[in-house]
C-alpha cells in the first residue's frame, strides 16, 4: 500500500528519509524540512529535483501563481526541502506543479 504524498515527511530515520532512496535531509536544517510554495526556474518541467539557487520560497500559493512567468521558465510549484544531495548540494524536490 502506497503512503500518502506527505507521509514521507514524517518518517525520518536518522538523516535519511525512509522509503526515499538517495534523499538526505540537510543535517543543519533537519527540523525545518517541509513543503513550501515556491517559484522554480525550470528549463524542462520533466525534472523533479532542483538546486537551491533555482528555487525561491514564497509565502502563499496565491503569490506563487501571481509571480509565475512561464515565458521566462519560472513556474509556481509546491516543493519539499531543503535536502542535502549525495554530492553535498542543497536541493528541493518537486511535490506538485501549480497549474
């Protein structure tokens, strides 16, 4: 049986998310990993992982939708993070695109 989307947020074991192979929580911010509304620069929307410098956290879904600019490849999204990649970079993971 598959877990609901948000269930993995609460199943932290050590600094690795249970059931999410290769996703590591940033040890410095382990207490604040959460789902956020954001603007994401994405040349291709087929990706599900974004470097910290391509994500701008905003205060609400409405703000994200208003500031999105598809012509410049900036899209409104819900993201989870930040997390530390295996390469040591801080990344955010896509939860949903806001259409």
